[in-house]
């Protein structure tokens, strides 16, 4: 239908409906779609075109990696094979002050390399370590806060589902995002361990494990710890795409780990596959709605407006732009799940990335790190909500105990922004050793003038996912036209 409503007002209506319906308890996919369809009625775009855009958002080969990573976490959790990894973490750090708190963080870094899912991490830790921590005198609010905080590492250390979605949406190298997320993931892990050592409950001090005990624990955990090698080794050597790496990991678990370590669990495999499929349906529904929302935002020139605001304060300074974006996404992560947030704001991110000549991998790592922080901030705080529920403690009490841990995450975000030479070091090493046809310096230059060259160099990495047949880029800036032509498909552009 034709209308004279200003684009800015349409954007406001979309955002208001999404937030209002969300606070009323309407599921995120339906709240997003409602705002998009109301906005469609106020533009020349036909309703049929927008319905098609919902499906175009799901038409991405790279997103097929998500269900396999979810299935890896589900199989490892359901088969209870993770206990061997917990025992290994116990032999490494169990003798330190706050031993079980240290074990939580170390195990989360191990398990992050297997599942890429924070919710799976929370489910494992609350079922296995939380009862032991409570029996040793740790207070339940601290247990829930620490488990929720440590579980966010799964979104940074590869394979990260957030990184897969970001790479598929923004046409960024997923392998580069995987490698770039290692530094902030380890930074958060070390920060949580230092906090637990200095300020956490003492717990029960254990004797240092002998080398024989460590060797035995390593031998028991050897089979599960091969999974990260399969996933990252296959991707970085070019043998697997992220989707194929997830399939290979699932096959390894089903054909080797479960028959050797938990043969009685084979009869439960159909249940695990069904449960993983249900888990996959939740973010995919949000991806469809967020894809249409982001496309409409781009159609209404939203990226140009936001870029103009940020340019007014930051100019073209890349670091200042990323600092403002981090502040924006800290607020966004309080209210919106990470997957729809990435897809909705991707047109804006691409515009600002171009404005500040920012390396695409560096920007992606900054955004993923910031959104991972949103998993423990109110009112959304998914991992904190889950941990408090599983630990049978009030969310408000767990929130209070998590507030000091915010310092670790905010420090990690600033570290990610201001030290690109560290964040991009692993991607550069991989690029130099694999596919680059030009010479690349051993260290990453950190000056703004070098960022365009850095971006060009990182394009030599494992290429981003291939675009789906018929997919086009979203319109970034154009006036409304009184035409009923179907807009080009976009959204999740792999």
C-alpha cells in the first residue's frame, strides 16, 4: 500500500512493536515478524515479498553447522561423558584456593571447544559440579553466577555458534572468527580464575595431584578431547567446511565415543537427535524474523541514519566506532538474544565497518564478545536465568553475586577493541601458512592506517560461506519507491 509515512517513523514503529510485544511475553520470532509486517503495510513492498524474505533468511548453507554443534553438545551431555573432562580439570587446578570454582572455569574452556553452546555448558555444570560445590560450602548464588559466567566462554572459544551466525550473516570468514575468539575467551577464563582465587569462597583445599593421577585423567579424557581437534583441525586445514566439521564430530561421537565409553546409551540416541532438533528450531525461528527485520531496516535507510549519528561523535576513527558499538550492544544484549541481534544490526555493522575501515574479523570478535556478556545481564541474561533455576536460587541473588564478575567481561571487551594485534594474531598465522599469495607481516599492525591492508590480507583465509542460489545483498540506502516489485533477497547472506 502507498503511504506518506516517513521512514524514520516506520523504523520507530517496528522497534516499538518488537520491544512492547517482547515485554508482554510474546516469543521473539513473532514479536519481530509483527513489527516487520506492520512496517510492510506502510511501504510499497508487497506482503508476499516480505513472507519470502523470512524464508530467504534461512537459506544459508553455513547455518547448517548450528544443529550439528548443538547435537555434539547434546550427545556429550546426555551420555555423561563430560565427567572425564571434569576429572582432568580437577587434577590441573583442584588444589588451588576455591578448587571447584577453578574447575568450573577450566572445564568450560574444555567444553567450549566441543559444543559452542552456553546452554549445554550450564546444563552439564549444574548437574555435575554444582552439587559438589554446595556440599563444600559454596553459596548457591555464587555457584549460579560463576557457572553462568563461565558458560559464556562457549560463545568465544571455537566452535562458537554466535561466530557461525555472524559469519553467515555478514559474509565474514568463519575460520577467522573462530581463531579471533580464542584470545578473549582465554582472557575471560583467566579473569574468572583470578577472581575465584582472590575473592571467591575458599572451598576445600585438596592436595596437588601427582603426575600419575594427571596422566590417568588425561588418558580417560583423551577420546572426548579429540573432538576440538577434529572440528578446528578440519576447518583450518581446509578439509571441512564448518557444517562438515560438525557432521564429522557427530559421527565420531556416535561411532566411537559412545560405543566405547557408554554403550548402554546407544538406545537413547533417537531421543538426543530429537532434542537437538527442537533446540535448533528455536534460534532458526528467530533468524527468520530477524532477517526480515534487518532487511526492512536496511530498506528504510536505518544504517545510514545510525552511521550518521556515530560518525558525528566518532568521525572515522575505527576504535572509537567499535567502542560506541560495544556500548550499544551491551544495552541491546540486555533485552535481545544474540542471534536476532546480530542479524538485525548487521546492515548497520557493515556500514560502520566501511566507514571506519575496520577489519571485518576484528569487528566480529568485538560484537560476539559483547553479546556474550549480555548472557549474564538483566533482564534477559539467559545463562544466568538457567543457572539460577537449575541451582534453585532466586535470580536476584545470583545477579548480585555476578555483578563483580562484570569487571572481567568489560575488561575483555576493552582488550578486544584496543589490542587488534593480539586478537588477529592467530588468523594472520593461519592466513600466512595456508592460502595467502602475498607476504604478510608476522605481527599484526595496530595503527588505523594499517587496518585496510589487514582486512585485505585476511580475505586470504578460508573463504566465507558460499551465497545461496539467487541471494543478493540488501539495499543499503535508497528512497522509498511506489513500486510493488519484490525486493532482492538478503537477510542471512552467507
